[in-house]
């Protein structure tokens, strides 16, 4: 109920859905050959706050809204908006089943909570990512206007907030490093080289460029215009188009481009990423953005009413957008040399819940589709929909 986010394990055998209205994470076994999903009965098939619905017991899991699996496949991390918490689970690599770490290691919350430790700036966590080296976990705190940084214990998966001001970077929170254009972060992405964390900040209409220290996990932000790009001019930031209501961000598989979905702009903005520094520049003209109602020099994009999720194909040839307002999955071809996007023409370019002349029909439920994940082999895409309370399985054509 209230499917908000989805993640696939690195070995491709498990899929996890953060289900906000069930206060649960649903656990599915995945058939790598067919892409099909199966849910085990009882505690093997889900964990829920208080063990509701016959699921395994969890604490601090009220309204989970994001989920991530560690690169080694040992742990699953979920943010929970109403608990203002991050929950930590051990993953059974054979069955995919989840067991929360023993208290208090299994839960970190904004304020002291039974069974949880506390962390600074963890107010309304909305998104979670794990670094490629598995050493750190980063959380975007929507109401904290912050990105919170944790060190990850490679043996147990337990988290500890980095010390001092390294533990968070925020607009204005005592004890955190000071950041720019971080109002209401809704999207986080980390580059494959582990050097940068990118933030989609909705109220700031911004994409933020944070530099990660691979040795310590600490994040820093430049204040010379390279640390943030905004659609609303802000001292210390550069300017960019089509970023109003930025709420999702992803990095292409080759690390050359960053894409931001912006709900209020009804758009996807594209940026070139500099190797080494990770700084971003937006190309002029239509190659720099696609938009539902063409403006600001952007190219056209169909069914882009409130895009909320982005996922790049493993090979980098395609980008997929989950579009909450349109109830659609949009399919874009990516120009490998330039990073520019072109939506596939006709029905292959979008899937919707109701038959449309210019879109294919997605069976099941795409109402309020909010997030998607692609299997490690690049053969299947899984989209979850908040309103339809569903996960839809797509085969990716070769």
C-alpha cells in the first residue's frame, strides 16, 4: 500500500518495495531469467513497523519512502518520513529476507526514540543512497534542508553519523556544515567514481554538487558558483533552466551526464559532468532539457506532468522517467556522445494506465507512479505506483 520506492539487489535475486501506507518493506524473490516476482508468506515476505500484517518486526518504519541495497548485498537501508528515521536491515543473500539489526543499531532517528539512536538534521528523511565502495550512506532530509552523512560498518552494516560538522551539510542547522540551495532535498545520486553526491532540492529549484572525500566520507560544497545550479538566481550558485520543483537526480552509467527531474517545471534537465571535479554545465538550447510544455528553449517531452523518478540503463543508451501526475513511464533515447535526450516516437515513448493514441498501455497500475529500478543485467524495469499500490514489471527490448 502506497508503493513509494523500489530497489533491486546487486545479485538480481531480490526486489524491495518501500510501502508508505503499509509501514512496511515488501520483499520479493526475483527470477533473473524471466524477471518475474514472487513474495514469500509471513515474515520472509515483508517487514513492518510493529510487525503488522504478519510481517517481520521492525521499529522506526512509519511511512517508508526510500530504499537502497548495499553494493555487497548484505544490507538494506530505508528512510521513513513519519518516523524521521533510517532503518538498517541484514539481508539473507539466499532468500532475500530482511532482519533489522538489534537495537539500537537497527534504527537512527532525528530524536531519541525507543529502539533507535539519534542523529543531527535527520528531519523528514526522503531519500537514501549507499556509496559505491560501501563505506558511507547518505540521506536527504526534506524538512531538515540537509544531507546527512553516515559511516557504514562493512561487517555489520551498522551506521554512525560522521563526527562534528562532517555529519551533515545543511541550509541552517547548528552542528552541520553550511550548504547552499539545499531547501527540501528530494533526490540524491552518487557518481560511479564515488567523488560526487548530487542533490535535487525542490524548494531551492536546484541541483547541488557535493564533493565527497573517499577516505572520510565527508561532503563539501563550493561557493564559487560550481557547487549549485538554480533556476532562481542565488548568490554563490550558477543558473540553469528547468529546475523548479527538482525532485529526482541520476548519473549516467558512463559518468558523463547528470539528469534532474523537476515536477513544477514538468521537465528533465540535462547537464554535462566534468571528470575530476564533477562540476556541471547545462548545454544551450534543446539539448539541455526536455519539457512537457516547450519553453526556455527546451525540447519536447510527452507525459511529463510531475516527473518524480529517473533511472538510467546500465549501458547508458536510455533514460526512463516515472511521471506521477501523468501516471506514465516515459522512455528516452540518450545520445551517447552528447548526453542529449530524445523521447522515442509514438507508443514506444510512453506507457500509461489508460489507452492513448500516442502511448502504449501499461497493464496493472501506473497511477501515481513514483520510482523505478532496473535489474543488474539491464533486461527488466520495475516501476512502483503510490496510488495503484503496485509494482509493474517491464521487459526492456534489445
